[in-house]
C-alpha cells in the first residue's frame, strides 16, 4: 500500500472516529451533564452543612469527590466543544482585546509556580472568527503548557500579524517537558494523550477550530526543550489591505516565535 493510500485510510479512519464521537456524545452528554450538576450541588450542600464541622474526617472524602466531579465536567465540556463546531457563528473583533479579557482566566488556570507572560503587537487587524472557540483554543493551549511543566516554569502567549496583515499569529510557548518526534506527529489525533487523566481532545479541538476558519496550527517541540504551538488565522477581509502601519510597527512571525522560544529556554534557571 502506497503512502498516499495509507494517508487516505488514516483520514477515513479518523473521520469515522469523529462520527462515532458525535453519536456517542449526542446521547450521553446531556444526561451526564445534568447528573454532574446534581451531584456537585449535593456536594456543596454537604460541605456547607453545620454537621460537617463535627465530622472533619469526612471532608477529605468530599473534597476528593468534588475534584472527581470537576474532572468529569471538564471531559464533558471537551467532548461537546469537539463535536459542536459552529464556524459560521462569527463576527469581527479585536484579538488584542480578546486576549486581554481572557488573561485573568488564563492566569487562574495555570499552576501557582508557573509564570505567564503575554506579548501583543500594537494595532493588530481584526479577526473574523468564532470568538468563543478562539478563547477555548487559547485556554486549551495554556492549560496543556501548564500541565507539561514540573517544578515551576514559564508560559509565553504572543499575538502578532504577518507583514501583509493577512493573518493573525497566536503562539503559546512553554518551558515544559516537550515531545518526541513520534508524539509530536500524533499530537492532533483525537484521544491521543500523554497524561493519565487527559481526554486527548484539546489539540484536536484546536486543529478543528483552525481548519474551520481557513487557518492552521503547528507544533515546534523537542524532549526537554519545551513546546511552541502557533495558531494562524486569517484577518477580517476588510482589514487585509490596510497597510497604514509602518513596517517598524509590525512584528514578524519569526521574531514573535523567537521571543517566545528564547524566554522558554531561559526559564529553568528562574523556576
């Protein structure tokens, strides 16, 4: 069988897998989400109950149940985000404002010993995509980076545009464990994960979002060298020909990536 045939077969198998996920989640996600909400509410009531003060030995059990329910909630959300791709629900917006508005949530989602540094090029063109999906993609990437870092480190989020202002570049770089070439080649496969508690849908969701909006996503990573993920999305049509900014005000994608990689590799000494 030729490489082309193998590639076609792999894409076909992947599509069949995605269809199976859609059918499965359509029947289960709603009921499961309702059950999780009910159990979470019950746990909150128990934790706040006065009788629990006299039964301190039960609190670790309730705390563990709350963590487990939160994990189930995250998995359900990931599945729903993966199968409910709605690229037509879009309108132009300022990517810089979007990232700044998301910044508190990004900082809340990372470990306490991880530093988040955000760099945004001035006067970016607008994006014309599904803003909620973009926010979810960035949150996925930052969470992945945080989970790849052990013992403290750095995550850099950089937002820039290319020279002709036709694309917005969003990069997330980290000082984490990095990936082997084999793992990197499979990183976007649905359900492929290197974490015991991972869903394997985070990067797959990011890739689907990028493709649905005529963009692309790539990974630069090596073992013990951290990871740099670049998401490229087309700027809004009415701004692609706006060349009012001087070249000196525009960061090139290479410069943006270089900044992130430089900071990423320098971080272990500051952990």
